[in-house]
C-alpha cells in the first residue's frame, strides 16, 4: 500500500451502492485516501433515490458520471470493494478484493434506501479506519 491508500468501489451499474460508498469515503477521508467507483455495465445516471438520500445529508452527487470498470482501475487500487451485486473484477496482483453483501437500492422506497446508505456508511467508516488509521473521522452524517 502506498503512502496514500486507494480504494475502488465496484457495482455493475455504478449508479447506487458504489456511488454512495465513494461519496461517503471521500467525505470522511478527504485527500487521505484516493477513492474511485466504477461498474462493468455503467448506467446513465445515479439512482435518483440514492441521490436524494445523499443530498439530504449534504452530499450531492450531481457531478457523478457512471464509469466503466477496467483492469487499470483495479490495478491502481489497494482495495476493491464489490457490493453484493455479482460484480466481477479483473484480478490484479497485490489488490485486495472484498465483497460487501449490501441490499440493492433499485426500486426501493426512500426509507429502505436510507437504511442501505446507513449500512454503507458504517462499512466505509470501518474500512477507512483500516486504510488510514491516522484519520480522525468526523461523526457519521447518516442516521440509521
């Protein structure tokens, strides 16, 4: 792992779980961790309920464009997190790949998506504690 660890959040469409994870990680880690997200079949926009839940806690995703997952993104990451969506990542030597079994927000109501984002929030905070133990994380922005 480099001086500045890097994480890639991957989910098939890169429009829900991976976006929320990346936005939360960037919020908490700032420049201490390089954060990316991608998907093997990127969608055309962010899931609107994910976008609304994140905006409600002050984390807008209006600038996110779903990104195509490729070997270079995986190879550049110290850790790749797949999000329970059946995403498969190209193997890269030295890259830790971990799957988080997180519910799919597609077609869910706002209360359910809020719980999904709260789950991701807790997981992201734990991951950042491992990747950058020197970080003092601010309080969680997401209420379960």
